[in-house]
């Protein structure tokens, strides 16, 4: 740490600050929408991020309001978010598909991607955007027009509610049972008037949660039995939660009690917790413990 230099300098904050005034890694998503003639339009976007992570589950897409993608979303209310793998040919084609001013028919002639039928099961509600077959995963979404989308200038914001997530078998197995991560591209944007800049992500590596930051069994049991007098906890069940950071404990306990009452469960056991928190138990050959599942959640959404 002794080599760190205090030589920070001010950078003027310009429009498109994420690429003109900073280095900001972004995803690469092919947004599928339906054009007026029924053809699927593919538009590459990097300003597409999780916006609502509980409840309705939604992504926020920032787009040029006059683009084919934006116009199609406003007209149909539908979109598919296709997360393509990190392959140079795919990213080069994304740059071509993102060139402004072309009609859907004109630009889709240059697409190298395979289009497959939507997996939505809502007959009569389509036509839905087709899916990019080369994708690692696809979010099939519906636009929530209650969120104001018009912003200053050409910039529009579209809140896309996630209706369905589909992914290829290999990655679904890795998601539910553990294993290899997909290699997804990272975009640094259009920086120098000549190029878009992409980079590969390295293989993910784990970092253990800090020890000694949870609570003891007695603390969990005391708080658990104060949540609702109609639901009691076995001490062994409380022991499953000793790794939960104190700031999350009441929320976790309340959620467990709410679900227990909905199922008519009067005594919460370790088995009930494993079943409750392992949302994909029926898909696994070896279910994860509750604590292991919670560690994943805290590692992603933890607070300082």
C-alpha cells in the first residue's frame, strides 16, 4: 500500500460521462423488439441494468428515443434482452446492428444471429420478439409505461418488467448446481470517434465472507420467537442462521415466518428452512443449505 500516490486530478464531466469522463464497464445486450411489419429488430445496448431486484423484478433500459428499439417498445410494450457470449464475431456484428438510421429490414440483412421463437406462454398476446439462439440467457420483458420514460433531449428510460428468464441447458445446470460461469463481454463504450472498445472478463474467483460478523444462536432464537406468537422455532433451525449479518436478521426471520404461516407450518425446523430458501430444490441433486444460499445473497446485495 506504500506505493499508492495521491495524484488524483479533476476530470471534466461531459455528456455520456460513463465513457467520456470515466472508465465504466457495462454489459452487452441485444434488445429484441417487434417492428411494424412483424419482423424482430435487434439493437445492441449497454445501458441496461437491474432496477427492481425484488417484487416485480425489472431492468432499466436507457435508449435514444427515436431508435427502432424505443419506438417498438412504445408501440408493442414488449422486449427481449439477449445476453450474448464473449465472442469477437458477435460483438463486431453488434456494432453493425447498432448503426443508427437504418430500418429493421435494412439492418437485419446484416445480422449473423439465429432467431428462435419466444418462450412466452401467453397465447393471443403477441407477436413476441424472437430470441437470439446464441444467447447465454434471455430476459423476456414487458414495458411498464407507468414509469416516466421521456427525459431531456433524445434520452429515454424504459422500465422493463421481467416476465421470464430462459437459458441454455449448460448454463442453467451451472446456475442451479454450481459450476462454470459463462464468459460475458464487457463494453467500455464509444470513446475515440473511431472504435467501440470491448474486453474479456477473467474467470470468476470466490472470496469468503468475513468470520465473526454474524449472530449467535441465542440471539437468533430470542428474536425469532418475538416475530409471531403462533410460529415457534426449533433451536437447530436458529443455528442455521448464525451466519446472517445482524442487519438482515429481522428481515430473514419475518420472511420465513410469513411463508410458514402461508403453508400452515407452526414450528420452523431446519428442513423447512432448507426447502424454503432453496428455491430450486427440485432441480438440484444436492440441495444447498440455507446458510450457503444466504451467503450468495449477501455477497451480491450486502451493505457496508
